[in-house]
C-alpha cells in the first residue's frame, strides 16, 4: 500500500534496490538530456552572441523539464519513508550531501582562476564558502533533494492534502527572494510531493499507456501542440498555467518513456537514465570544454548545430569520465565510500537512485 491507501502496482512493490523499472529510466534519460541541453544551448548562445534553432527546443521543454525530474524523484519515497531516522538520513541526505560537497569543490576548482581574475582570490574563497548555503552552478538539484526528503518525512503525520495545498500555493506565489534554495523549494516541492503521494496512480498510468500505445501517441501529440502553442504565446509561466503545464509535461514524459520501453527503442536514453546523476554531476566539464573549443575555432558556423554538439559532448563526456574513473580506481567520484556512511551499507550500484 502507498501512503494514500492505494494499492501499488506489482512492478513498483516488487522492485528492489538492485532492480530497475524500464520506463522510469527512459523518463529520467529524457529529463537529464533536456537538462544538459538547456545549459549547453543557453551557454553556447551567450558565448556566440546569437541564438539558434536549439533555443526553441529548450523553450518548449522549459515548462516540464524540472517538474518531471522532481516528480520521478518522489516516486519511490513511500517505500522508505518509515525507516528509522539514521538509515533515512544516510540514504536520503548524507548520500547527496557527499556528492554535492565533492562536486561543488571540483566545479569551483575549475572555475576559481577565472573568478579570482575578476574579483580576487579572497572574495573567490568567500564565494566557495557561500556555496554551502547558496547552491553553486548546476548543482542546485542535488542540493535541494535532501531538503525535500527531510521535509516530507517531518510532515509525515500531517494531512497529505493540506501539505499538497500548501505546496500548490507556494508554486503559484512566485516567491523570489534571490536565494536559490528558497525559491526553487517553493517552485518545485509540489512536483516531488505529488510523485510521493500519487506514486500508485503514476505507475497505473504507465500501465495503461503500455496497453494502449496508439491512444497514448495521440495524447502525446495533442499535448505537444498545446504546450508549444502556450510557450509561443508567452502564457506558459502564468500562475496555475505553469503548474498545469508542469504536470501535463511530466505525464507526457512518463508515457513517452513507457512507449519507448515497450518498443525497446533508443536504449541510449535508458542508459542515460540509469546514470542520470552521474551525468548531472559531471557534464559541466565536457560541456564547457566543447563550447569553448567550438566558439573559439568557429569550425561550426551554425550556432544551433554548435549547441547540439555541445549537448552531445556534455552527456557523452560525463559518461566517459565515469567509465575512466571506474577503471583508474577513482570510484569515490561517483560512488560514496564506506567511510561516509552513517548507517550500515548494503550492496548497491554506484549512484543508483536511493531506494
């Protein structure tokens, strides 16, 4: 049973930490590619001083890119939320804190010389310390997930609909304090909580999509037209409209992932989904390297093609770094060492989503 009293589909309840659900990995793969694409495209366009065709793809995905990621992140929480606090904090907080601290240091190490050249080394050092309270660069997702996990467990005894109503209100209030953790919590917690609260319904939706592929394809096409039209019309960020498009896009990605899994197509997306956090942690370096190389050499004149190549470099480069790290004994980059566990560890795949 889930927390809302609905029976969980067998594929969900039977899944162990070492097993995976195909459509979840496809959906996560789509999400992580879109995240890398957004950073790659906008960064490349800024460096080149012009926009290209990839800009329209990024704008199309904006309403649902992060909502879907957070919704999926909450799907399996009902299986572990009642664990003792020590185990829960180890799996859901310390796990992500370790990788945030490690990779914020790595990211800052690469960016520090440029930052210091502009503001000096002392202020650069303060900026590094500030990253412990203000998420640095692309890592805000890793920073925020533990907050969501803790808040959800702390509010476990409160009426779920009251929490959901509060989360909806936060999203529609358009809170803008200038602090990333506060603003993104307000904007994103509703999607995470819905993933947690309605996990059974999400898995049932996937089952229905798998059994009705033609109808599902028609639904995806209709959603794409409506989402695109609202983005072009500038209505996608209106209060409540953004919430509706966030959930509609999340549903579309979930059922699209289900159809891809059903047909066993584009296995590369599934692989990216299996290693989505690996990509999220490491893509900044190959992305920045490819962007700098392409912009400075001008070998690719079209900024859209340039941005597409930078996106590919970001994804494949991160996976290459993971592959090399495993073979040279640098597993600590993508696999938390036993010294940083506060609860007994059990065999698990590196950086697999906490069960």
